[in-house]
């Protein structure tokens, strides 16, 4: 048990490939499986998944959410996974209240299940599925400043015994990922990751400058090559909004042939 939250942005890989022991995900899988041993066991988990966007920020509020197999073309076994983690309606209500208090419209969703941005990493991190979980959506605006503000509205959660998991991918150019044929590191990918690590982890950077860089992420080297669409980066902006401090770079290795990184605030 801990008296403060752990906030971490992670890559969750490609669909269910991590659970199929895809070789390109080996380093990421090792990181995810080992990560729980580096922190206190949380009382509950909040996941901000890249795979849920809503016009009004939405929060899973069922006491026992099903799984949502939001991928296609994979082996039959990948549609039979189970992750029966309990929901946490009380925590969902508290998240909605914090958002609404800060002027951000939010709603409880009693129907939606946990998507693969949640259950794939958690099946590796906490396979017992015995920690209550909720998911929080992104906004369909895909506006970076709005997502930082969403995190800031949830800043009170830093005082609670929680794991806040921003589940995305710091490199998410699907065309590049699907056409990769060798182990060479893409220089555009490397330059963006260098910028992102500096932005998140430079202890000499002021929080004003750090926030400005994350809001203006499109000015980073090769930003739109690395993120033609930004939904897999925005969980990081939410995490930063909660953490409001320098992050520790806890992972930076190739995933499916491209460098991906993870950042922890605590």
C-alpha cells in the first residue's frame, strides 16, 4: 500500500501481439511483467486508453466490465481472453466529479467493456485480475491542451493509492510499423524519441516550458511522421497533467522495430 499514486505512460504494442509472444514485443513484455515489482501494489487502477474516444469524457462504471475485442484478423484464441478484474463504480464517480468540478463535462458509462489498451498490458502486469480497474476515455477533439487539462483536473488522485496507466505508444505510424522489414532504427523515430525524453525527463526544464512543449508536440522533430494521428500519444499528456513534474524514463527500446518509451511520475 502507498499514500500516493504511481502515474506511468506505457506502450501497449500492436493488438494482441504481446500476448502471442511476438518477438518484436519481447523487450516491452519484459518491462511490463517486471514493472509491478518496482512499485507498491495499488488499491485500484485507472487506465487512459488510446482506444477510446468520446465527445464527452467517459468513465467505465460497471462493477464487472466485459472485455471489448477491438481488433481484427488475429487467431481465434485472441477473442477468448478473460480478464475478470472488478470495476470500481465509486472511483468512477469520483473521477467524474473531479472533472466536472473543473468545468470538464464527463459521464459514466455502464455498458462499455475494457478494450485491448487496458487488458493486454494488465494481463501481463497483474495477471491475477484482482485489482479493481476503471477506464477513462480520450476526447474526440484530440486537442493536446485539453488532455493536459483533463489530467490537471485529476491532480487530487496523486494523493491516493492508485496506479494511473496511460496506455498508448510513443511511436504510432501504422504504415511504417506494418512495412518494417529490418532491424535498422528509423532516424526520424529516434529524433522524436530524443525530443520526447528530453521533454518529459529533463530536470532543468521548468513546468511551464514542459507543458508548452507537450501542448505544442507537433513542433517536435518528425512529429506527424511518428503520429499521423495523435490518439496514441495523448494518454501521455493526461499523465503529465496529473503528475505536473519531471518524469523518469523507465523504458526505451524497440517495439516492432521502432523505439518506444515509457515514463513514470511519482
